[in-house]
C-alpha cells in the first residue's frame, strides 16, 4: 500500500523526505522489476518517480551507480541509470524531490541576477542550472568509463548516454533534458571542481 510521508518539518525536513524516497527507490530498483509489485509500503513520491520514468519510456536498470575520477579525486553516484527503448540508449537520471517553486529564478545580489562561476559564467545561478551542472559531471564521469561504453556498443546500445533531471513533488513530476551545451562543458566543470 502507498504511504504519504508528507512534508517533513524543521530546517532539514525536505532533505529527510528526499533521503527516504531515494533510499526506497534504490532498494526497489536494485532488487529488480518484481520488487515494486511485492513492496508492502511505497511512498507517494517513490511511486510518482517510477510512474514518470515509465511514462517517459524509461526502464530503471540500477540506482546509486558509483562513478569516479581518480585523476580529479572526485566521486559521486548516478541516482538512476535507465534504459530508453525508444532511443536504445542508457539515460543517467538525477532525481530531486521538492524544489517546488522558483527553480529557474536566478539568485540576485543588489537587484542583479547572479551568474554561475567559470566555466558556466554565461548561465544564471538558479536551482535548475545547479542541478544540471551536477548531472553533467555525473554523466561525464560515467561516459569516461571506456570499458562500460565499449560494452554498451557490444550490446548494440547507442554509446551516446543521455542525461535527464527529474523533479518529483506532491503536484507531479517534471523532466529537464541535459542539453549538449552542458555536456560540452562537463570536462571543464570537472576541472574547476578538482
């Protein structure tokens, strides 16, 4: 049955809620397709995320897939790696719960919109752009795994791995595709983070 965990209270309430959904999604996805059908308790946001992926034609393959760059001493995890039947490719999905309002509103200082730091100095400093930057780096680290990308080709999959940002909240789900502009800057962004 479905559980509504509702908004968590306190300063860290949203993070707590997001961690619960993320942990449940990870367990369900990594346990295989039958796990969702056999789950006793499923959070609304978990169900919403899985439903949104399904409607988009994406089948989750694994969750919390670790990616690293030893050279840069940076590591993270892809929230969800999904398979797109339509494009015959893998998609790295960055999942965010909450962030309901003002995702595209730029931060302001003295009435002037703030820009992000180099190499992203041309884009507004807003929630969506921060999350796209995170997704760009995660995807970049994944596609730098030569053995993985070679194996995708051997399996007949497109080697151009896509990127999607998925927001889920009580009102629904919204996707943002990772544009080529971000992909082209991911190596420089990674260098700036190191």
